[in-house]
């Protein structure tokens, strides 16, 4: 019982293995903390907030997070399970230093991803083009996109496995990184119009639970 509860709240692992296997992939406590950060950042995008003031705050917070990360990770003080070590080359050393834990998300992982995201958001404030319009659509219904893409990937995998057969043991897999990027581009294109339609519905409906998507 203790293992199951702790796995759901903080760790990642299987909580039931029998005829079916149930896995807790996203620990509750760390990710709820991230969600709350997003909730409390809402006033940054209030109609009363001036764009210039918002950009300054986004940059300040983003740079502050990255500066804290450099100190905590640079000196192996806190925020990650395994300390980084010097490797055979500068590139490998850099890769080791940013080899952060995502499940559950470590403090260093969150400072890097949130810090970079805030700086990108500040930069996006200055842009106005089709790419930004696409990002706005996906950003207006993030949970919908996330859930939909999981099922699209699952169905696509089953189809590929049935048509092409396994090429990695009992599984079908993409052999090269460029194939992953092509698949990503195709997935973004395929999800854009369903997401756009749902986002329009989301902003026009009074159904409360729809707003969570």
C-alpha cells in the first residue's frame, strides 16, 4: 500500500501487474506544483498588464531561474539525484550536466525548462506571423492536444506494426532521428485542425469542465 501511494504521489512505476498492467507515469505532487505555478502566473497575461511590463517580468524570472540553475547544478549543490562529472569531451560533459530527471521532475529539470520557456515567451511577444498563430492555437487547448496526440500515436503505431511488421524485436520503431522529426511534423499538421476546432468550441461554450482542456 505504501509503495503504491508513494508511486502515485512522487515516483514513477507500475502500481498493478496482473492481467493488465497499470503504471503511474506522472507523479501527482511535482506536476501539480508545476500546474499551480502556471495558475499563479495568470496575472501576467491579464488585460491590465502592459506588454512591455510582462516581457520584463518574463525575462527577469527566466534569467533568475537559469542563474540559480547554474549555481545549483554547476557546483552539484542541490536539485538532481546524480551529480555531473567530467567526461571525455566538452560535449559529453555538457550532456552529462543537463542529464536531468523528468519522472519525477527534479528541481534542475524544472528550472531549465521553465526558465527557457519564459525567455521564449518574452521573445514571442515581439513576433507576429503564421508560426505564432499556430502556436497560439495549440496553446489555447494544451490538454486536448496532449490527450489526442497520445491516442493518435497509439493508433498509428498499431497500424505501422500491422502493415510494416516489427523491426526492433517484437516492436516497430523509427531507426533514425530524422524520421522522428518527420513524424513530429506530420503529427503537428494532423492535430492542428482538430485542435483549432476544439479551441473555438472551448472559448464559446459555458461548460465549465471543457475549460480544463
